[in-house]
């Protein structure tokens, strides 16, 4: 099956300016996802979909990967896909339409904000997906410490439990285990995605990752923590 990797790299970030090219342990954040995709050796094409100047991305590629990135394309995203409220689903659909004549069967979305997701995770997730034919999509998760049974809605300085249950007072260990998306890996059959326009099929295969590998960079604190892990763990 022909496989496409999509690495979205938009300039806009609410908390960190130019987050995707900010240096993490002396390498641009996007480097880690490109490296993982290349090392997995399973993709017929790796697409970087971006609103950065192509020269910036090309410089990262040439400085970091020498001649090993010949199967990487850089495509420019239109303005309407680079806004605060732009949906990742629409970015993926745009990329898939760009490659509509390439006959890809599967795509894998690798967001740059998951730098501790490695090529081994990609390989394992893809193997699981291909071994389980009934699934149209696979989404990566990690176990969540924040349980919805202990969450509250805040409105006008008034709090209400998200769930009206006696479980609010129970120790977390006695509650059902909860998983949450970690944003690291999405795999989908392209025909399914184009038709349904969702990352979740019925059913979706949950690929569970460990807590450290699941770190998603959304703030400066996340950056500092991730850099510490890269250097010390």
C-alpha cells in the first residue's frame, strides 16, 4: 500500500512564536518529526505542508538531512488554512487533493509538536493498523491523569460538576482508566477520510503511548521539559 506522511508546519501559534522552527536542543522542533518519518522508511512520500517560506524549510532539510530527503515535498498552504480557527482536517484534505493523482492508500499525520514520538512508534502503529484490517483509522493516545469525573464547568464564578455522580469524591485509582489523544500519530485510509472527513472511524484503533513519548509542546514550559528529557533521559 502506498503511504503518505503529512507534517503540518504552520507559523501561527497562540503561545510560542514560530514554534515549529524554534530550536529544541539546538535543532528546529520540526526536525524531530521529519527525522522520525525518514527513519521509519515506510513512506513513499513525506509532505511538509506549511506557510513558512520554502527557503526556511529547505535550509532545515539541507542542514539536517543532507541527501536523505529526496522523497520530501514542501507545499504551500493557502491563507485560509493558516488561521487560528483553521481545522487540521481541512489541511489534510488540501494535501490529499494535491496528491489526488498519486494513488496513495494511507496517510499518516505527524504533528511537529510531538518531538518524542520516534520512528519506532510510527513503525509499531503502522504494523498494528495493517494487521487489523477492519479499522479505517488509528489514533494515538496516552493515559490521562485528569479524570472527567473530577472536572467542573466554570461559568460566572459558579462551578458545576461535568458529571453529576458520586465518583467526584472517589480516589482516582478506583475510577475507570481514561485515555486522551496525545496528537502524535494519526493513520487513516485515504478513501475513508475523504468521504467521512474525520480522524475517527467506527471503530478507531487506539494506539497507546507512554507518558514521556506523548509530550505535546504547547507552551514554553513544555519546551523546557522536553529539552531536559532529551538531554537527560
